[in-house]
C-alpha cells in the first residue's frame, strides 16, 4: 500500500478520535482559556437575566402608567387620587404625582393660605420635587444598563484573547511534538474558536438589548416628563385661581 495513503488513513482516524463537543473542549482547554470561557458564560447568563427583567418591568410599568393616566384624567379630585395612591406609589408616574401632591399638601399643613404664598416660589418647589422624583425613578430603571454596554463592547475582545491564547498553545504543541498533523493542532484551534464564539454569543444580545431598552427607557422618561409638565400646569392654574 502506498505510504501516503497509509499516513492519510492514520491521520483521518486520529482526528476522528478527537471529541469536539463543547464540554470536551472546555475540559481539555488550558487554565487561562477555561477562565475566559467561564467569564463569558457568566456574562451571558447575567446579560439575559437583565434583559428579561428589563423587558418585563418596562411592559408592566407601561400598563401601570396607562392605568394611572386613565384615573388621573377621569375627572376625580387630586386629593381623592392622592388618597387612593397612598404614601407608597407602585410605579414611577404615581411616584411623581405623589411627590408633587405631598409638597402641595405640606403648604396647607403649615397653616398657610396658598393665596398668600408666592405663586412662583411654590410652583418652583413643586417642579423641583417632581424632577427629583423623576430622576430618582429613572436612575433605578437604568440600573445595570452599564453592564449591558460593557459586555457588548468587551466580550468579543475577551473571546479574542482566549482565541489567541489557544492558537499559541497549538503552536507550542507543534514545537513539542514536532508534528503538524491535525490531531496535534485541532484541539487547540477548536478551543480557540470556541472562545471567539462564546464572546459573540455574549456580546450580540447585549448590544441589541442595550439599544432597544435604552430607546424604551428614553420613551418612558419622555412620558413621565410630559405628565410632570401637564400636572405642573394644572397646579399652576389652581394657584392662579386661589389668588
């Protein structure tokens, strides 16, 4: 039998014996590559946890805001709505409303007639309170968004680091065994490409979700600001009528 045919048959058999499953690639990887793979898996799991939580929470807050706006514009009194919402608002829009009404009522609790107060100073205090409440609520909603941005921008490079390290190990295997067969270099190259794939798996959802959720958060913040301006206008008209 031809010598080249024998070598080719042996090479094919040796490559076929190599297990290229994800778990086998992880087990056979070096310590540095294993750390990279574990870090990317953790980042991917955390990314999906944040995505699911943000999407669910924004949908819930959208429904809560619609219900509150319906109640607000139903024609009832502001004091009645304040008593209904209570001291523990369940969503940012009702929190902004509660903060403004609390400042509005604090004026009356001090025994001061609103008609004797400076219209401008009281209006400014109410607007400031609503803006502080709005900023605080949005800060809570935007929590962990920095993590999504960080994963989207760094995960491919972390995977690339694992890739470079895996290829370096393949070259070291060639130098040690003095063989260039696929059976020698395939495991190292496979684990290197596995690190790249995991980097992309972690980064792509993070980037897409960051862009989508950021847009939804900006839209929701605009909705809160619009409500704050409308409510400020209502309170301003009541102050003018009281003068």
